[in-house]
C-alpha cells in the first residue's frame, strides 16, 4: 500500500499537484465569467426561481424536477469535502487555503453553468426510458470526438471511486470510530448494505432520497457549527483577517503548524475547492441531465448555485469552526498513519526559530532545503525510543510523546530499522501528539463550542449523512458512464464492485484514499475543460436563445 501511495503522490505531482493545474482550472472559469458577462452574479436570483419550480412544466422531458436534480448534484458535492476536505486544506495551507477555495467556487459557478448547459443540451434517452447525459455526450454527439468521450467516461468510472466512494466511506468510518468506538469494517459493512438498497432503485429513488436528506443534514450541521462559532466569536474577525491577509503571502508558522508558502496554499486551496464543489469536473451534468426541461440553459442556471452553497456557504462555515477554535495549529494525541509519518536526519525543535525555518523550507519543497530522510536504527525500550539523532515528522508537524506498539497491543522492544525515513517493521503502530487533519480535525473543533464533547456527535452524524449521500450520487454518475461505455447490462456489475469498494475503504489508509482522490479528480476534469472551451461560442448562443424564448412567454 505504501508503494501505491508513493506512486499516486508522484502522479499527482505532475497532474493536480503541478503548478499549472490551478491556473488551468481557474483560468477556464475566469474566461467564461468574462465571456458570458458574470452569469454567476446576473442570473443568481433567477436561478433560485427556477429551482423552486416557478417555471416548471410537467409535460417536459426528463425524469425529475429542477429541485431534485439540484439536491442530487449537491449530495454528490456536499460530502467529506465540506468536513474533511476543508480541514485537510487548512492543515496543508493554513487560512490562506480557504481564500483560494472561495476563488475556485466563484469562478466555478460559471464553469458549472457552462458544463451543465452543454451536457443537458446533448442528453439522450436510454433503452429503459431514462435520460442519460454528461460531458461524454456533447463530446460524442457535438464535437465528434468519440475518443475524448470514451476517455472521459472511463475517468468518470475511476473518479466515482476516487471522489464519491472511497474518501466518503473512509471519512465516515474514521469519524464514527473516533466518536463511538465502532470498528471501521463494521461501519463500512452496514452502510454498504444500505448503499446497495438505495442505488438499486435508480435515479428516481436516488433523487427522492437526496431531496429529503440534503436539507436535513445541512440544518444539523449548521446548528453544530454555529454553536462553535458563537462560542469563539472573538476569533471570527482575526480568522477572516488571516484568510484574506495570508492569501497572497502564505501562512507563517504558529503553534504546531510549521507554515505554508503562497504557492503551496494556492495549490492546495484550489485542489480542495475542486474536490468540494466539483466545478469543471463534469460530474454534476450527469445528475442535471435528468431534470425536466426543454431549455438546457435553465438547468445550467440551477447548477451555478451548487458551488455557492457547497463552498462559499458550507465550506466557509467549516473553515470558521476550525480557525476560530484554534485546533488547526494544536497538536493532539492520535494514531500515526504510516504514509503520514517519516523520520528526518537531525534533531529539530519547533520552538526554535532557526529549526522552524528549516522545516518550513523542507515541507514547502523550497529549493535549497537541507533536511534529509533518516536512515539508521532506533533503540526502543517498553515502547519508548531511547536513542536520538532524528526527528519524527507526522502530519507535517514535529511529533511529541511518541510510543511504539506491536499490533496496537504490546509495547515494542528492540531496534527499529528506518530506511529513507520510513520504518521497516510492518506491524508497528505509532502513537503520539501531532497536528491532525481531515475528519478528525473537524471533530475536535466541534467540541470547542457550546455543546462541548457532544459536538463530536454532530460531526459524526453530519459526516455520515453528507458522505453517504455523496456515495449514492456518485454511484449514479458511474453507472451512467458505464451505460455509455458498455450499455445498460454493465450497470449491475459496476454497482456490485462499487459497494465492495465502499466497504474496503472504510478500513483502509486515510492518506492513500486522499492520494487516489487527487489523481482521479484531475483525469476527469482536464478532458471536460478542454471540451467546453471548444464550445464557447455555442454556449453563448444557447444563453441568448434561452432569454429570447423566455421573454416571448
């Protein structure tokens, strides 16, 4: 698994983690924002009217209403990205990362408007009478690029696991275990059965389920979040100041947080923003293709609300909970994932200014850093290291009070061999104090409010509802892609594998899951961005036609 993780990290380094990807993603959104005259601002109020059925007609083609299409798409985006993803971004890039999530959402509103409109325009009716749509259909039917459509559909199937399945299951299991103590494999198995029961019903059952669950889960989460924000209200102003003030300078080291450069915060903020709202990824158009309407642009306007709700509202609330509570820069007792920890040569103290600068350069991959991986032997007696010459880094922080056990039970005794920064012993469990990230960080933050330790239960319940509904929505995206690739008969085998993957991810390595997610998102996004750019003139004309027809009614 460690080898797979390293491969995925390397692949992400030349794709989503590369310097050019955030510029491509934001650049496409920026281009369409100017080209279409800021539709995310001009059509914002009109979009709400469409969502709530003011212009609905029952006899129009489609499988579900605008509202249910929106909630299905939202259930695909509002998930661990809003709870784990925001925490992951802040852990990596500090407060500045949230600013770049905002930027991704603002321009992403236009990108989503474009991709949904074009995909809805070229949707088709399948053999079973349901609608099928998505970028693969405009790529095939309009651009005549069958190869690009096939590549996108394959990427959608992969991404259904990397975005909608594995991270969601892992996030649920991690949170439930931390809060209630249930074994991850049990949580994954129970929810896997429930997942199978829902997705076998197709889009109508999925849409009905999400239309009920999405509003409920949003209210539960909002109550818990506001309890933390108001309890730490004196920190809200400084938190906003840090988000905006660090946006163009990076975040300095403070507490256990060793700092993040501007380039690092920008890259991670944009990537986490994409994971959260999926603008440009091409997933939401698949859900919106089911909406009842003859006007593709009307459904596009509905979709531009998604990044606003998902990122500018929900992710901001999560970010303020984490920042105002101060937990993002504190070290907490936790279990160290193997892929999250590594030993470096030399002894470094994060209370020493010179050492902090060296660690900052190393963690932000700044040219000329002098820190090297540690190779050697560490003597451990009754679970505690008694030799030095190294520093253990976990979750991008200097680990403290480290203990070693075997199979999470007996204290380890003997010589621990370390090669290139990684311990060789496979069944070794390491615990100690360090920064934490993902769902664990948000869970801790929710205990710093009026509900005290009860706040963790709100995160667990909210995360379970968020993430479970995301997994349901993404199963639909995947089966529409399979329908395009291999016909309706391929859907059932795909669903079986999808459920199996959901169960497996519940007890797999957190960092491995996120690494797969990062790669899967990008291989789906790039073909879609390329396709909508080729159809920019048609998009502009489609919007003109919509308003011309609307004004004649």
